[in-house]
C-alpha cells in the first residue's frame, strides 16, 4: 500500500512525464522541481524586463549541470537519443517533446542549446556494430548517427532558432559494476565518444552552427574524462557550465544580449 507522499510523488512524476520533463530522481521531482518552476518563472520575467537572452537547454540527463544556473532554462527529455531525435513516434517521443518546448523560445532574443548523443556513443553505436556482426564499421554508424542528429539541428536552424550544440562528455576510464547498459571496453567507448564529437563538430562547422567542444576541456591526455569534471559514472559536473556559457556568449555576442 502506497503512502500519501508516494501517491503524490507518483502523480507529479506522471504529470511531468507527459511533457518530457523528468528530473533525475524521485527526490528531485518532489523537492527540486517546485523550486525550479519558481526559478524559471523569475528567469523569464527578467528576460522580458531587460530583453536579455535565455539559453534554452534541451537534452537528455546531461542537462543536469545547468539546473538553477542563469541564464539557462532546462528542458529535459528522458531516454532520448540523437539518432531518433527527428523521428516521429520514437520510443521516447523525443521529437514531440522537443517540439512542445519550442514555443517557449523567443527566436529574436533567446538561444537554443541541444545536448544529445552521449547515450548513442555509450550504448547504441557499439550495440549496432555488434548486432550487425561488425559488417558495418563503427565509423559508418557514427557518421549515420551524427547525420540523423544533424537533421534536427538543421531543421531548427532553418526554422529561425539561434541554435548551438553541446558536445558529448568524454568516456569514463574504468569498467563499471553498474545497472547502466555500458557496452564495449573503456578504450572502445573512448574512441567512439571522441569520433562522435569529431563528426558532430565537423557537421556544425560546415553548417555555421556554434559547437561547444566540452571534450577539449574535460578530457585528459588519453581522452578520458578528468576526475575534476566527473559528477558520476557518466555525467559532467557544474564546472562545465561557465565554459559552455562563455562559448555561447562569444558565438552570439553580436546578435544577443546576455546578463
């Protein structure tokens, strides 16, 4: 039998799930989300009063470091992959959730930051490689994944949004005892993450889209994530926020006002 608190918690989580905004744990949903609503309301009011840009960050769980960090307004989509982000009726419904957030973005004032692809690099790319018995190279699968992600990026840019893209974090060095679906060795995941970031960065450069190369600052000399940037087994911590903000401000300083 569920307690009253558990019923309220479940109801709130289901309500958030309908719009894709699942915040990271039951405790976060019950306690952090209401305060985040107040924070977001204040951020929007400030933007309207002073005509300052909001950075709408839309992505998977790697948006976590940006919660409560001005001028970022977080929109989280659970279980989204870069590959299926532009696919109608995907398992995660990520395209529908993404499109539901877009009306909140002021095209003339705000910036849209996309954060997807880590789950592709950590799980799905190697899985597809093994599923096809190695007949399709990992590089080809990475190219296809970056290309499918690019469809969404290009669509948003063509729709008039000021878009930029957050690269994926480096792979973690150690083998994990975890329920998370890690596939491949640390070395293989390292190579996949590095190659995916390279392909994604090239796509952005070719299409005139600012790319936030988080790997350049958070990877060690061997390409693995530095301890000081590690929040947990796969996520970056809040130290990445100032780096991302500086790169975004630099990219859009001539057409956006930041506070």
